[in-house]
């Protein structure tokens, strides 16, 4: 009985980790798209001399 419960617990943990990793991949793709759009649109924001930045680092 204990081995069956351990296998079920392992399956639940792996299923949860798989779902979390897939969700993290979608978040990473969204951040990458926003980052790339920032580089594409930074040229339109040059209101004077120097390089315009879309971030404040």
C-alpha cells in the first residue's frame, strides 16, 4: 500500500512541476516579446540628443 501511495505522490509532484514549467515557458515568451518590442520602438522615442531607452537601468 505504501509503495502505491509513493508512486501516486510522485506522479502528482511531477504533474504539478510539468504544469508550472509550461506556465513559466509562456511567461518567458511574453517577457521576451515585450523586451524585443522595446528595442524596436526605442528609436521612435528619441526626443533629443543621445540614445533613448525604454527601461531605466
